[in-house]
C-alpha cells in the first residue's frame, strides 16, 4: 500500500478546507490536502449543464434529501467544492445569529468584532464586491416589485469581481470572474508548499487511543484504476462538507453528536412570466434579495436556463408546457425559509460511496413556505408578471394577487411540494455545551486531541443567509487558533 506522511492533513478543498490549508501554510505548517473530486481549469467550465454536473457535482447532482417531502440537494465534488458552482453571494453572519449561538451552545470567541478580521481576510482574497455592470432585467423587475410593496430589498455582494454575466455560475465560471476557492485560494496555498491530491476519497480515519494516526483512502490514477493509500499525519482536519464530514466520522466509529442535527434552508422556486423581454437565461441571476421577513423567510432570484424553466414547469407539464414558447419573458425566483427541523446524515450501508440524508419539513417550515409563496407571488405581480408558476404539483398557475394571497392563510399541500436546497449545515455542531455539540468552539472533536472539523457542518444552527462567508470566517478563525495553540 502506497503511503504518505504529513504534519497537517486537510480532507476536502471547499470553503472550509481551502481556507484551512492556506492559513496554516501561511503560518509555516506542512499541509497535504485530499480532494475526492477532480481538479479542473477554467477551460473546462461553462459547459452545458449536463456536462457541468457530471464534472463538478457530487453524484452528478443527484443527492435527494429523503422525507415525507423529498428535497433536491446538490453540492460540489471537485477542487474548490461547492464554491465552484454556487452563485458567489456573500453575507457576513448576522449579529442576531451569533448572539443566538452564544446563548444556545456557549460558542466562544464568535462576536461580530472577533470575526471581523476573518471576514475581511476572506473578502480580500475573493474580491467580494457588488456587480459593476447594468443590472439585468430579472434584477430590475424584482427591485420594481419590492419597491411597489414597500419591502426592503438590496443587492447582495458576490465573490465575483468583474462578473461578465455569462449565466454559467452553476457550471463553473468560464471567465474566472467568480472566485471559487479552487482558483482563488488553492494556487496561493500551493505556492506556499501545500500538496493537493485530487481524485482521492478517504475511506476511514485510523484511530489510535485518543489520537487519529492518519487515514486510508482510495486514489484514482490517470488510467482510471484505483489504489489504496495510507496517509499518516500529526493533525487531521475533516473539511468534507455538511454531508460527507459526518459520514466519514461515522464510518470511522466517531459518533458523539455526529450526523443528528442537520439543518437546511428549504427552497420553493417559481417561474414568472412577464409581458416584457427578460432574457434571464442570457444573464447573471437576479442580484436582489428581500430580507423584509428575515430570518424566517427570504426571497431572491434563481439560476435560470431553458432546462431550469422546463424543470420549474414540470410539476404540471401537460397544462403549462406551452409557456416554453415565452422563454425570453421568463425568470425564476425563490422563497427560502430558515428550516427549524433537524435532519440526519448517515453513510449508506449498501454503497460505501453514498450518503443517506433525511429531513422532514416541520409545521413551521410548511407555514413559512406557504406565506413566503404568497408574498413572493404578490411581489412578482406588482413587478408586472402576468402569471406565476410555483413548483407545486396540482397547482399549475397563480394568475393574480387574490390567488396568491390565499396562501397567507392556507398551508400548501406538503406532499405536492417540489423543494430544493443548496444550503446545508450543522451536522457536527461546535460549541461548549457538551450535551449538544460534536466539537468544541474551535472544531476539536472530544476525546481526539488532534482531530478537527472545519466546514459548514460546524455551524450550530442555520445562519439564515448564504453560508459561504460564515464558513470561511470560522474556518480561518479555527485555523489561527489551532496554529497559535500548537506553536505555543
């Protein structure tokens, strides 16, 4: 069996893993990064959605969250992880959320002031800024609706300096404008001596009393064959994301509060048809988000192509398929809710490469989705939409404000909802409340002095906003804390 030795082993190269690797390398640590997916250059980005999903997504984008209402979930599986395929929207952790985490789990050193330098570090590396071009029509009409309703809405900064509006975020930015960490941080880490092994899936951690001695992994060679390798390390950071980090820990026999508290932002999308040209399939996604009803309910614009339009209409296809003739007048928007239920993550007993994810909508989730749909559709009519098609089987169209407003009082049919999410977290929550947390406040796993988790799975609860900024700020904070402690 091929073997490697390193001081620090980082498993995963997404928002948490790339941040960890770069910060530790900057501080003089020897770092080896393992990534299950492949490494791609920008020349491989921006391809048709089916090709992009095959290259950049875990299980080609087919990762259902099981439950009474199944939820479509996707995450990246490539160097850079989900940051290579997301929208690049950037939020700092809201003060209210950080205060709740302090109250709920006694999370240490996590005030807005203490996290400020870590957010600033990430924002400088990623070039976080607002869109510099003319807002596309899909953004302008959404803002028009928000203004008509008198609701607070604002453009959200993105990690996409110089965005050229290619509408290819979900297939990897072909211009390199959107700063996924695979292209923004990993090259800088390599320049400091970090080694990266891609196409390397960790099977399990090697436990030795109160330490992790290393890992056993499967490495895919260039000819398509695989070999088993063993990597020994003094310190191990698990940064595989909210589904794969708990799955790896559980496969390795580490179970304390692991995989039992998954949180998500359930999302219901609609397709709106206007009487004017929108051309959402030819421009960057809508840049405005509505926070009037935050943290329970948020609204914004969704990535949109002809395929996404067809998917959005598919729940009631026989009745609405003719609308595809009006593609240039369409745009897609969403209502997302701060899910209050707790899901679970488990490694599959049938397929060692698969993970089983479960989440059941709570009554509050369903209520907020229903109210959110009513408000979103009302906003879109105020913006000039002539019809709104929700992703709800048996509900083919909402044609006016009165048909929209009914959902303020009535719950949507739970089993008929077509929901998605791209935000998952909290499956290995950090904090000082031993009865609720899988790690301490800095990601150290109890009973294992050299094992750390450092990704979205650490967040104690839903942040209510796009989580990448929060993940990167905590990952750097934890990496700094680790380095200062071991070098003391």
